[in-house]
């Protein structure tokens, strides 16, 4: 290979490809799913909670198959994918019926709010539908570790928040934390990235957005540890300054660290290819720098 292949941060060498070819040859009757699990076990490729990184491994093998480096067996059956089947032929989430009556009230009159973690629940389709319909970026299926929240007031959803694994490289954040490249590789899992925050457009409650962010900062780490087996110590997000001022984040004491380069994680040209965003952060622990800088 002239250039090393990369998949989700892993460099795939020629010897890796040779090993995968031998593995396929040694298991002629195995399905693609079974082969990916065998490869995960052989490489001890696991999530932080100990589960096999089966989906990531399957994606790697499919990438190698499509590029001609390996030959996978034929697909035996199409797996049931409820996320892809809920909506139209383009995979859009099906519309969910919610109360769209304008809610014009004071924050104190609708408290306490209810936060429901809805990933892998029946309410996930409502979450996906609301983002797809009302968020300017729409709904996209996240990857990696992720949690989804619906916020309820008076029995109706008023907001959606999506959290996922943090980007690997982010200059303003890396300088703020002051961690080494090795510490970043080891501890990036302790960061959570707020990929979507939607206050539904018919909710007219002053200070609701900043209040929701404050509540999230107190419950997210515990939920993350319950689902993935480890806490998070630091939250981050991007704000497009061409569209928003990030007022609710600032009101919730998030810190503006600077601007992105606009180049994205896979840039090879050193030229901006996407909008420049503000980077905002919210450390969950006073000793976050020590925790994130540890190598033990």
C-alpha cells in the first residue's frame, strides 16, 4: 500500500490485512458478523466498558472489502434496522405527534423538568423526529458512545439534547486542558460532546435553555457511567457564530475557548473547508486537568 489505511483512528498495516485474509480463509463458513467478532477478539478490540467493538470492526472489514484488499463472504440476510425503517426511503425519521401548543410561561411555573435518557427506548423515535423536523442541522445518526435526552415539562417534550464521543483533535480544547498526545488518546473517552441542543420553537420560557444545560451538567456523568462503565469529566460543544451567539451556554457558565480552524478531522490540504465554529467547554470537575492528564 502506498498510503496507510486508517479507520476510526487505527492505522491498518499490510500485516493487518494479511492477518484478516488468513482469518477469513480459516473460517470459510462464517458470516460477516461472525468474522468481525472473531477479529475483535483476536485484536482484543473493545469499548471502554469491555464490550467488543463489533460495529467498528465490521465497518473496517467492509472498507477493506470495497477497496479490494480482502474478499468478504456474500451477505446472507439483511439485518433489521429500525432506525433506517422508521421514516421514508431516504432513512428520515418518521414524524412523531407532539403537542405544539405554544408554552408561554415562567420557568418556575414549569419546574421541575423531567430528563429522560431515550437512546434504545421507545421514545428514541420521538427524539429523532423532533431533531429532524426542528433543528437546522436535522437528524444524523451519531457514532461512538452516545446518549439522547428528551426534556419534559408538564407532560410534554420541550427540548432535545444529544451527546456523543468527543472529536479526537481540537486545538483550543487541547491547549486549555494542556494534556499530552498520549494522554489525549487514552482519556478522550472522558469527554462528552454536545452535538445537538434543541429547544422546541413553540416553547417560550425565559431562561429555560440555560437551566436545562445546568441540569444536564449534574446528571450526564452518572448516566454515562451507568451505560458505558466510565464517567465524563468535561463537556464541549461548537457554536456557529454566523447563526448564534451561544447565549444560553454562556449563561450556564460554559467557557469560550476560541475558534476552530474550519478544516475538519480528515483535512489533508490545510485549508478551511467548513464553517469556523466557536469552541465552548464546561469542566465537570475542578481537577479535570489532573484526571485527563493521567497516564496510569
